[in-house]
């Protein structure tokens, strides 16, 4: 069995994926999950189908809602090896919902009024913010700051 590359219509990866799966075709689309929870295709307008014989399912795939065409290079259908698909699946699952910092990790602020100040990361505070512990004027103070302004020490 081989993985073949399918080109989808613009922003219709989910539609094509659902309709192909409903036809009992093994299909895979690697997703990036953004911090706000939305997901987008890693390879925009492309997904992969696994078939033993392309000829037997070609017309079904080509006429599926959301599918534009099968990718072809000259006379050869574009294929992807199993190890590459397995690697994509591994990476996709491995980086989902992984926090940038661990509690009690030392960080430094990269920009803004506290630029260059060292702090201790306490926890995430929303999608793009973090609570850190700063020492200001001899007192420890917790401050909410954009997570993108932090860098591990």
C-alpha cells in the first residue's frame, strides 16, 4: 500500500478528509494547532490517502467534495513513503499542547519596560499570557506578561 498526495480546494482540507473517510479510504492530513485552539493544515491544500491500487479508487477520490485533483509529476503519481507519514504523525502528536515553560523555570524578559529583568515563570494565564514572579524594589511581585516576551535562561 502506498500513500498518494491529494490536492484539495482552497481551505477545504477538512471537507475532503471527511468525505474520503466516509468512503472507507484511509486518509491523513497533518494539522498545526494554534494557541487559540484553531487548527490549520500543515501542508495547505494537501492531504494523503493510502491505497493498495490507485486505479481502483481514482474516480471516487477525484470526484469527492473538496478534492481538486491527485498530484502528479509528469507521468508518475506523487507518493510518500510510510516512514515519512509515521514521522509526521509522531511530530504532530508530540507537540500538541506542550507548554513553552515549566513552573518555577527561570526566564528573562526580552522586551518592554522590564527588558532584561530575570523572573520565575509561575503558570500560563490565558492563551498568550503568563504569570511570572519578579523582584521589584526588594519585593516579590507577580506580573502577567505576554508569553512571547519571555525567554528561558
